[in-house]
C-alpha cells in the first residue's frame, strides 16, 4: 500500500491528475493509511486548482490528526492564498512548533509577521533558518526586507514627530491666556507663534522696553505647563533612532530551530557546563525555562557563569525565563 500511495503522489506532482484520481478511488484505506490517503486527496485538489476543496480536506484531516504537520502546512498555504492571514498564522505556528521544524512554514510565518509589523519576531525566525541553512536564498532576501522595514519604520516615526512638532510650533500666541501687557510686548517683538517664542532668549526679552520679570515669569509658567521653555531647541535630533535589537526572546507559541540544539554546542566553561548537567539541562530549550535566580541558586554557580550563559544564548536569539 505504501508503494501505491507513493506512486499516486508522484502522479499528482507530475500533473497526471486523472490517473491519480482513478488510483485514489481504487484505494481501500486502512487504519494506518487513512490519513495519508486523505492528504493525497487534498493535495490533488490543490494542484487541480480547487483550493477551497483542498482547504476543507486538509482541515478535516487535521480534525482527525492534529499532528499531521504537512496537512497543517498545506492548509496554511491555502488560507494564506485566500487572504485568511489569522488562520494561516496559527497553522504556520503549529508547524514551526513541532520538531523537526518545517523550514518553509517558518519562512512563510516570517512573511506574515513582517506584514503585521512584528519585525523582531520575523527577524528572529529568518535568522534561525539561515543559521541552519546559510544559503537559503528566500530567507536571506526576506531578512533584507525586514531590515529595510526597520529603517522605513524609523523614518516614518521621525517624520510624524516632526509633523507633530511643527503643528505645535505654529500655534499662535493669541491662543494662550496672557496679560494684555505681555501680549502687546510679544506683538511688538514680532513674536506671533509658539515657535517664535521658543527661539528668543530670556535676556533678549528682558532687554525689550516695558517687558519685566512679571511678564517673563507669566510666559515661563505658560510654557512650563506645556513641557516647554524659552530658548529650547525646536528641531528634532537628526541622529537615527536606536536600531531594534537583533535578538529577541522566542515567542512562547514558536519553538525556533535553536531550542532543540544541545547545550554542548554552547561555548561554556567547565564549571558552567557541569552546573547545567546537575540540573538535567540538555537543550537550549531546557535552559530557556530557567530563570537567573534559579541558576544563581546552584552551588558554585556565580555571576560570571550567568553572564557567560546569557551571552551564549543571545547568539541564537534566545534568553532565560524572566524571574518572578
């Protein structure tokens, strides 16, 4: 029966759909082969462009066998193509969380994360793929796209800040509750807007005829209430905003490829390695479940070992469990 199903799969992949359909109809599924026969039916529907039918078939299979990763992946692709990104994300996350990790599911999930603005999570997933498969072209191109999105996001943020500040600076002085004397003095100094007021200094104001400490204090109080002060810089800083961290703690719904790596792959001192062995920590995933306080409670485990482990985990985009 296995040979028959493999032959049908080849027929589907090579476009011999009529042959595959007849062969599937002739198959009498057993308890062991029922799920694979159902998957091939869905696969045939998919490649015959009956995506809605394929999605239903894959979902029915998942209802019977939630652990069928390939059906979950194909169902995710169908939902993705149909624009149901929420369901597609859930299914891709299911695939990514079940070892061995489904690389295409991880890459597709990263695309959805990027579209949803979850740039750090997308970056972490793509880097996990490239760490295992450095020549993975699609992951490499998508990572460049994510990094470019960071810059676009920061540029948009900076522009919004500038627009907001310009709007504040353009507010006319007439909108503020000031005494007639202060208002007239500012008018004579040709100070018409809040921006004009911030450009002048206290000595310059006090040097103006009929302008005294009382008016100055009144204006300073008005500005303080708005988080401003006379003579403060009014242009936003030109330097770029801080770049988002390259590594983030893995999402609890995702088991990145790295979490299955053995602890032995970390470049740790003998003392740190032995302490982890006493705790029964064998994988990076096991290590992520421990907090700093738990590790520091181990005999002979100190701050040096903790720093060493945190630095090594960061290389893989992982972190210890938060304390508390």
